[in-house]
């Protein structure tokens, strides 16, 4: 199954060339996954969304941890969540 067919965070998929045309537009939308040739390159996350994520980390919200695990499952380069949590004392 193509990981791009399952969107864990209600993100929008945008080809890299489209994102380059008006990058600020996509930062304002929350979470946008940037792709090239149908493959994920990474995410663009708005300031508000990042602040919300940081707050949830600080609160030790289990829902946030599940969201991050979902993202990690779709990424090729990851650090295990347990290692990140240990590093930040969560």
C-alpha cells in the first residue's frame, strides 16, 4: 500500500513545484505534505500547529504520542519515539 493514500493528520498533499510557487499559502494551512514524483519529501507545519504540538508534548498527551507514532510509521528516516521521549524526559 502506498503510504500517501493514508493521511494520518488530515494533511494536504502538494507537489514540491506547486509548494514553491506560493510557499506561505501552505504554511497557513496547518500541515502540508510535500511530494515529488508521488513520494513524500517532508512536511510544512504552521507556527500555530507547531505550538499546539509542543504544548501537547509538554502535557504528555497520549493522543499526541499516537499522532507522532503514525507519522513515524510513514517516514523512512526516524528516531524511535521511545528514544525521543527519553531524551526530553517524557
